[in-house]
C-alpha cells in the first residue's frame, strides 16, 4: 500500500515532488523500494540544508546512507 501512495503522490506532484521528498522517502522505504527511498531521503536532506535545518538534514541524510 505504501508504494501505491508514493506513486500517487509522485503523479500528483510531478516535477514538484521535491516538496514532499521526506514523505516519499518514508513511503518508499516502507514499500522496500530502497533505491527510491535513498533518492528522496538525500533530496529531502539537501532541501533541509538549504534552509539551514542542519539537524534535520543530518537525520535525513543518515537515513539515506543507512540503506
């Protein structure tokens, strides 16, 4: 079910999917699509770092690297 929700979000957000990168990462991880999860965890980390949310960026990057 997580994969279906993630695909729905991707379809809804299209090129703006970065806005929900953290949510997509979690959903893809739950769906065991680790390649996509890593992609979106690292995107979410990059976005967090851009707005100086360094602690969140570190957590998100760490989750991506753990996969």
